């Protein structure tokens, strides 16, 4: 486990952690709290207007302002952040929650957006009389594969292997692009329910791509340069 007072997305001090003895009930409570964060993220996201700034505003509402320009921060906001930091320092001196993959902002945002995409499509695809079976199966498979590759990429980030993270994000982007392509194929554009789903999904898919591209850029900067394309 690591100190939860990490300075950024990729800072991990695995070697500095002490022994943590938790029961299954403790971990169950911890995981439930992280699922709450996923629901909180998508709630903020859905309440914001679709725009290029939506992922930034959702991150701000989650308290993730990791890369914000200090000059642009309101003094009152700065004071509140400092107060929270002081409170967290006091808590850290006693009991504290461990830092795991589930608390990574990229994990939370990716999981939240994909869960919303999957849940919405599952409600559509259970109507076989109105959705072609091939479309229902292939699109769901693409969503699952994209989600899996992205979450593996976040795990690589947590382990500090940025080259592997970039590779896995590339794989996730390939699945995402295939998802976009599938939503524009003739059987999808001829299916009213799929057309409505496409309108719902497109902003989320493009926001996922934006999140991953930003993280890949950070990985390359940390690694010292771009990785070769496949």
C-alpha cells in the first residue's frame, strides 16, 4: 500500500508502506466506498453539458485538480485545499485508507464512463426484435475489450511501467475506434435504437479517448520520449 498523499497520477511508494492488516469486511467496505466514487463521477459528468471541458470540470468536482495552473486557482479554493491537506495529514498520523488502483482518477473516470456505456447498451440489446443480434453481440464485446485494455493500462501506470501503459492504452484506443466504426455501419445506422445509442455514446467515447491521450502524453514525457508505433 502507498501513502494516499501522492502528488500525482503516477507517484507510488510501494517500498515505503507499512504492514496493513485488514479483514475481509474492511476490504469490502473499502471497495464499496470506491464504487461510490465511480457513481459520483458519472453523476457529475451527466449533469454537465457536453463540451471539451466536461472531463476537466468533472475532475474538478471530484477534487482531482492535479495539473491545474496555480495562477488560475481562486484564493478561496486554494485555502480550502490547504485545509483539506492539513486534515489529511492529521488523519494519516492515525488510521488511514490504503492507496490502491481503485483510487486512481484515470481508473475511476474510465470505469465510470464504460459502465455507463455498457449499462445503456445492455438495456438496448435485450430487445432482439428491434436490434440485430450481430450488432448487439459485437458492440458489447468491443465495449468490454476496450474497458479491459484501459484498466490494464491504468494498472501498468500504478506499477510505474509507462511504456507498457502506453502500449495498453493504444490497444484500448484501437477497440474504441472499432466501437466508433461499428456504430456507423449500415445495420447500426438503420436501427433507430442504435442511432439513439450512438448519440448517447459518442461524447463518452471521445472523452475516453481524450483522457487516455493525455495520460499517454504524460507517460511519454516521464519516459523521456515517444514510444514507437506498432
